């Protein structure tokens, strides 16, 4: 039943919902800049003030980040992820890695149980993109592909709540990768937790999947402690 004029939600709320949907659908990727204000105003058919109310609401929730003079960027894919991203700022890298260890190993175990052939194909494509970006020295693209790989493993777990929780690590994970990249002798194409993980997932070997993730994250822990 159509809403009566008196029951119609405020226009700013409608705009906020549309912007949120664009982020959640992946139309606007994580860490990327969203379209300019004039483009969004034309596409949504709203005024600058109404658009800014919607952007402000999502910035407050942590999904968007407004950078003066540069534009607005996607910082999280949901309000949950946005709140978690802000919370991570109050904790050490070691604490974050310890939590990731639990999520990554469970994601790997479940992915080995539930992943489809399409998931395996997508994971291998992301590793190819990661390796190519590393070879040409495009470290932003390398970090995005590496994060995309881990996020796809979480998605392949078949557990939407685990996937949502994992997405909340996006910003912290991305920044940590770029820090590691600057470490002398760092290899941006490790087989542990990546190529070997895909092999284990395709073979439906849950224990092997968990083991390769353990080895990869323990290596990260050693780097943080060094």
C-alpha cells in the first residue's frame, strides 16, 4: 500500500537509505571515492542540502568519510563495520590481529566446507591481481586485492554474520598491509594463507585450510613483535 503524504519518510531519510544501499551493494567499493555532489544530486533528484544530510548521516555512522577538498570516501560497508572501525582505533594492532586469528581460521574452515567453484575461481583471480599489482609496484591496488581475497574467503564461509564481522576489519587490514609493505625484505606474495589456502578450500580440507591461515597470521604476529 502506498504511503500517504503524512506517512512518507523525510526525503533526507530516503536519500540516506539510497546511499547506504549503494555502499552495501558494492557499487561504491571500500576505500574508493564516491561520485561528486553534482553527479549525485542529478542522479537522485535532490538538492545539495538534502544530499549533504544523507552523507552526514552515513559519515556519523562510520560508513563514509568526508575529506575536505578531496571528496567523500567509503570507509565501511555497514553501520556495524563503521562502529567497529572506530572502536579498533582504541586497541593495539596485536589485539586486532588476535581477534582476526579467530575470524580468519573459522572463515577458512567454513569456506573449505561450503565454497563453490565460483568462489575458488574468484579467489584465484584476486591472487593474480594481487601478484600483478605487487610486480608493477602499485601497492594500493595490491592491498585492495589482498583484502578482497580475505573478504571473499569470509563470504565463501556461507555465514553472513561472520562475513559482516570480517568486513569491519577492512580499514584496519588495509592500513596494516601498507605498513607491512614498507618493511625491508617484505614479500607481498606469500603462499601461506593465500595460494595454499585456495588449494585446501578446493580440496575441502578444513584442517589444512586452518593450518595455512595459522602460519600466515603467526608470521604477522612475529613481525608486530619484532
